[in-house]
C-alpha cells in the first residue's frame, strides 16, 4: 500500500481499490459504505453516488476478486444486486433506529456526526412527498441518510416502507453502476479512459447530486424576507 494521506478518505477510488497484504477489499468496503450511509446514521458524509458510479467503472475488478465470472454483464448485474441489497438493509436499520429513538433525536444537541437541521429538512421533505420521498432521497445526499430514520419516526407502514425501500435501492444501484460501467466502455472506444479522469467525474457527480439540495436551501433563504412583510 502507498503512503496514506487523510485526504484519500474523500476519494471514492481509494475505497474501491483498497487492499491489505495484496488482498483486494474493495467490494466489501463498497457494500459497507452503502449500508452505513443509512444504517449507521452517520453516513451522510460518505461518497455514495460517486462511489457507485466508480464501482460501475471498476465492476470487473471488484467482482473478479471474489468470484471468477467471465460474463461482463453478469459481473455488473451481480454487483448492482449486492449493492442494492446492502442499501435495503441499511434503510431497514435506519427505519428501526428512527422508530426506537425518534424523540431522543429531536432533543439531541448538534455534534460533528449529527446535525438536527438535516433531520428537520428530511422531515419536511418526507411530509411533502410521502412514500415517494424514500425513492427521491436515494439520489440525494444527506436526505438519503435521514429519510428512512424519519420514516421510522413517523411510523410509516412497514409494508409500504419496504416496497419503496426495495424499489429505491435497486433503482439507485442499477442506474449508477450500469451508467458507470457502460459509459466507461463507450468512452474507451474513443480512446478516453475515464479512470484517468476520476477527480473530474467525482466533482461532476457531487455537483449534480447536490444541486437540488442547494436549490431547495436557496429558495428557503430567499423566501424568508418576503414572509416578514
């Protein structure tokens, strides 16, 4: 392993290519991060969307280190299913956590890991879109972490939650992983290796995924002065 720098933790490629003593652990780390984003509550700072897109680019490497599957399509499909399943369990953990500790969370003071404003914003988001919020939130940083927790707090019907949970997790994983995989192959035909442009890809995905959140916050700020008149 090369010399470690803490800034590597912000780079999704670091997790995907991570190895110890020659053993590739990328697949396990990707699955853990996807679970942690919702299941461990503090995962809002983890690189979700960009991680999945890059996992699509590295799908063959990730899967081949665990299972030797010759079919490229089977590789990327299996990876998508594993990630989706991890996301489903993460949301279930978030729902359970919200159901058990909702009152405590609204009384909790802010810490580095917890910001009450994110919880309140997710609650508003959930009340506006209902069950569909679980699907929308999967593609939005921060909301992705808190939506299942809020669903647990408001005691959303478990069967309804599981339906949207499974649907959103599979949509999210298949869209991003397949996009990364096939766009990589498409650009490679024109002599462009996306692996050499990871930084720009990550920046682009972060901008696209956070744009709706930033616009929502901006609208709230601009609306406040007019409410006072």
